[in-house]
C-alpha cells in the first residue's frame, strides 16, 4: 500500500504541474491580448479626440441661369490629418460623390490641420429648401451644416 500511495501522489503532482503550466500559459496569452487591445483602443480614442473639422459654407455655382456645380468649403480644425479618400459626404441622408481641391496649397489625399478644402458635388442647393450636409471622417468624427430653408 505504501508504493501505490506514493505512485498515485507522484502522478497527481505531475498532473497538477502540467495543468498549472497549461492554465498559466493560457492566462498569460489572454492577458497580453487584453493589454494590446486596450492600447489599440486608447490610440483610436486619442485620434478621435484630436480630429475635428468644420463645414464653413455651401454654395451653388451658375453660369448665367444654368446650374454648374455646388461647392462646400471645409476646414480641418483638429490636430491630426484626415484621409479624404475615406471621408464621406451626406446630403439629406444620402451619400454623395465629390471631388476635392485644396485652397492655397497642393494636396494629395491627406487633409492636414489648418488646411481648407473645397468639395465639389453635382447637387444644386435651392435656398428655399433645407439641406442637412454631414461630413463624416473614417474614425467617425462629423460636422453638420444646415443650409437654406425658410
């Protein structure tokens, strides 16, 4: 009976050590993933807090009495660049395609802090109607301009 008790105790001890090793490595991996996810979330929140934009004006351009296009002027008032290829423009709840140009500087698709851009769209703004113009950045920061209406 002494040998069998000693053998059983040794087997249980080895099983406990192996189980502890498996549980510890799983816990360590989960903890590392959790810390990395928190760091990534903090970086995204910091970027959101530092991103801001302002829609300044919206006008329709005419050649005589013929509508040509509409311009929406915007300023990057935050402290981070905004990727214009991933920004969306909504007018009255519908996404609208646009082209953009920079005022005073040559730009590419990064809209740097303090720069002013002009978005050109093919929708005519009638001053008798109300338009809700939303600009939405890739990280979810928005600005709204209500144009026209009585």
